[in-house]
C-alpha cells in the first residue's frame, strides 16, 4: 500500500493505490456506485459490459453479474440481509437481487417513466411531482426494513415502500424550499429513522422523519451526490463539487469553486473531517466527481466517481483518472 494520507482528527485514511483500478476510459467502464455486504465483500456498480463486479476486501475479484439487466446503472445499496438493490435510472426502476445476481423483484415498470412532464434527466424540465419512478437515483433501507427511494433526475420526490415493495407514501416537489428538491440524488436512513436526502442542485442535505416531515437542513456542501452512515452514526457524504456534471447553460466553474470532495458529519450536522476538493483530481486521495460512497464494517471508505462523460470525454481529466478509490481508515497515523 502506498503512503498517501488524507483526513483529519479521528478520521484519517491511507489511500490503497493497489486496490482494483477503474480508469475513466478503461474496458470495465466507470464505477458509478459501490456497496459492501455483511462479509465486507465489495460490489462495484459499473457502466460497462459487466455491470456488477464483486471483490474481496483486499481487491481480489471473485465474481460478476448483471449483463443485460440494466439500461443505465446508477446507484447500489446492500441491506443487512445481503439483498442487493440496484437503481437503473434510464430504466426507471429499482432491481433487487441476491448476492449471486439472481433477480428477486423489480420496483417500478421498466422503461416506463411516471408523468412529471420531464423530458430528460435535466431536472429543470420537471413540471410537477409524480408517482414512482422517473430516473430514480438511489435507495436506502430504514430501521424497520422499509425502502426509501430518491427519485431523482426526472422527479422531485422521495418514495417510501414496505419491505415487500408496497408504496406507503411519497413526498416532495420541485423547488428550493423545505421539502422541495432540485435533484433528489442521494439518500440514507439512520438507526432512529431519520431520512437524509442529498438535494444535489440545492447544495444541501435535507432531513426528514420517516413519515416525510421536514426536520432541518445542512448547507455547508458542494452538490452532494450520495451519503452513507456507519454503525456509530457518522454520516459520510460524497460531494460532486462544481467542476463536474454541470448542466447546459450554467457556464464553467468559477475560479476558487471547490471540486469533488468527501465530508464527514455527526448527526447534529457538525463537520468533523473534509478532504479532496479537486485541485488535483487525478491524484490519489483527491476527486474529480464523487458519485457513490460506502463505509465497511472496519471503517474503510470506498468512493466511486463519474469521471468519463463530464471529465475524460470533455478533456478536463485524463482518461486514466480513477473512478473508484479505497481509503483505509487508520486514526493512529500522524
């Protein structure tokens, strides 16, 4: 392992540069999501020929699946029972698998978006909120087993389902006020049932009860994409920043605007650690476009990035730019 170090205080990491590599223009495709099962095996969700690649925690490959199952991979989540939930944004559905890739269930009707008036993944075309789904982004599971879906690019809603997939309720509408969203992109639920929403283009995390009642917001963020919560309740946030994934007509990033980064908050919304920023986005421990994030049982972090379309293809970063990094936690390093 190399000696690149990032983080502060109790959250210090070594970047494992020898872990499985996914360059932006590599043959496996870019890694858009990542999650770990109960044995800390790592499931990398890729936009490539084999959408799900499975690794031991040391990076040894042990399997793959998902060929022909997805229109476009977007997000992945693994429950405590090792059920794998994959968000297919262009397919307008959530597909549910066993760890060996056997399809168990599908939420939504594949290929049929709900009626929100949206004409693309550009959230600015949404005219109204709608039922599930219109380009859904991510899923999380609450403490009672209910499923919560961030729906996403073509909708402005959070949907809550029973564990067997029955819709309980939905909330949200387009806008920037409390309970309104401009790209419901990321989602996590803590042990108390609080729902954390990465409201990406509003540059905030919104907090709700499991019934959809607004609790508060955190605003010290740069276009948060996804978040994950560890066993102790720490919240880890992958922030896209302002140099990647810019919408048509919004212009180029301004000098001094932050790039991709990772931030760690406590449940009260206090920032405890932040690293990255995109000053050298291809360097180990820095980021171009963080999109997915997961923390395993030992506290190690995995961060996936969308570095192809808005980065390598646009000539902003080299095609060798990483789309996945593993950061090994070691709070004792100096």
